[in-house]
C-alpha cells in the first residue's frame, strides 16, 4: 500500500492537479498522500536512516550532509528563523521524498513499475503543456514563457514562446530535463523485458517528448538530453563502440533542431552566466571565513538579481565546501559506482540491466545542472533516488572505498576542495576562451 501511495504522491508532485484546477485547491492532496505514505513506510524509513545502513549508502549520506549544510549556513549568517521555520521545513520535504523513494521502490517489479509510472506522468505533463501551448485548453496557473530577443536582420524586438507546463515545470528548462528523463524511461521500459510482446509500444511516446523538447528551446536541457543519451550508449556498449553512435546522434539532433536551442556556443546569456559564476567564486575566495559554509542561500539573487544558472557553482558559493562538496559528490559517486557494476561491484542481474538507464539519467541531469540551478527541486532528488535504489541492491558487496567511514570522510573533504578549485579554474579557462 505504501508503494501505491508513493506513486500517487509522484502524480501530485509532477502534475500539480490543484494548480491546474484551482477549484480543488483546498483538498491538500500533497498532505493526503505523503502523510499515510510516511506512516506506512516508517519501518523502511527507519532502516534507511539507521547508522548501519547509512554506512553502505554514500549517496544518502551526501544528501543528508547537503541538507545539514543549508541549515548550518543559515546559522552562520544569523538567519535562524529562516532555517527553522521557512527554508528548513520546505527543503526537508524534498529530502523526505528522496528517502521515501528508497524505502518504497525496493524490488525489481516495483522499480519497473515506478519507471513505467514516470513515462505515464511525463506523458501527461507533456500533453498538458502542448495543449496549453497551442491554445487547445487554458489553465490559468500556467504562465506563458516568452523569450525576448532581437531580429538580427531587422533589429526589431522579438518574443519567442517557449513550452512550459504546470507547477515546477512552469520553466522550459525544468520541463526539458523531465522530457529527457521520459525518453530514457521509455527506452528502459522497452528493453527491460524484451521477451514481452509489445515492448516496442513503450517507444511510442518518444516522438512526442522530442517534439515537446524542441518547443522548450532550452539549450541546457538539450545538452542534458544529448549527454544522457551518450552516457547510456557508453554504459551499454563501452566507450570506443559508443563514441561513433553518440557523435552521430548529437550532430543529427543539433542539425534537426536548429534555431536558438541548437546555438550552444558562447555569447549572450552564456557570457552573462559566466560572469555570475566568476563573481560568486571571487567573492567566496575573498572571504576565507565563509569558505567552509558559504556566503549564504540567496546570495546570487541578492547580488545579481538572478541565480547562478549552475547548480554546482551555486552550491559552492552559497553553501561552501560542505554543501558544494556534498552536492558534487552525490553525482560523482552515483556515476562512479554505477559504472563499476559488473566490473568490481556485484549486483543482481536486473540491476545490471538497469544500470545503463540509471547512468544515462544521472549524467544527463548532471549536465543540465551545470547550466541550471536545481539544488533544491524534487526532480534532482528523484534522479539521485533512482541511482540510489540501484546502488542499494549492491550495498552488501560495496567495496570498502565506497563505504562511509573515516577514510571516506577524508576523501570527501579532499574532493570538496578539488571540486572548488576545478570550478574556479574551469570558469577562468572558459572566460579566456572568449565565451
């Protein structure tokens, strides 16, 4: 029953029915689903949060450390009220979602059902978005997104309508990342049980997702989709065999899409974002006292009026070595361990089959996070949760270097410092390249 409630919770979070239909806004569907789901999952949640289990859950420890870094940063800044009564409880709900995913999606059938449910939910999300975009229906809470620009020929101001959907997907970049997840989920559902007649039917939503992806005009989202597809091919076929397919696919995709979305070079907003990154990192290094805990959540918005448009830079600048390192390590460790499945890390056969999907989803989303700020959104912890579900099945055979102990914490501190230095050098290198 807890699994059914968790699927309903995903429907509420992703489709946001109370925002689509304001007349049912008072039903509190989120609370009606998450409270019984938590109560029925208490034994599993207690298991996931027990010290013995956490020793074999490095990704979960990174997620908890990242959450702790947000509270600590508020305390250092003297913003106790925000930490305890505003931001803390809201972000705590997102962290709870991550652990509910681990607690409920714990068998092969549940994992396959969950991924199939994602296809259905993303399909619904896409249908709503396209119907609104082409004025077939009208939802008052879906705010149109118009990209302002200038015609290079006439010099006249232009407005490019970009596809958005409900809730947190009222941003074309978020929606594009979700469409990438939908494409990968379709491929997994079609290939996880190839002996089942009709498996190819799971591929039918992919053209819809690709069409919607083009209407988002999201550069960061497109890069995420291309990176995810390349990572999937690498995981399934190996580097040398996958490279020609990945390169050909990327070229075809960029040429077919064209326009603003395929113009992924420098200039314009890319240069502006780079300046934000450089400004944030320079300010952090100029105040060494704040390097461990960061300049505080909201620093980019208060200083520049916008977020950093880079989740990793934003984490380091606003949350310091602790938060930035934990956020970076959660993606790095997930990718590293998934890549080792079948090559030093033993796992059940169904997990070995699913690792290509998990690896592709993770890398694609991480690439999207490099040009978008998505540190606190539920979709980030959905993607990390998918990886963690697979990693949990191999926890008893996890090599000692990946288990949480004193040596692991030493490694995390070292990686946090290296990650910060790498971001600083990378930002300078991109700037020197004229982006």
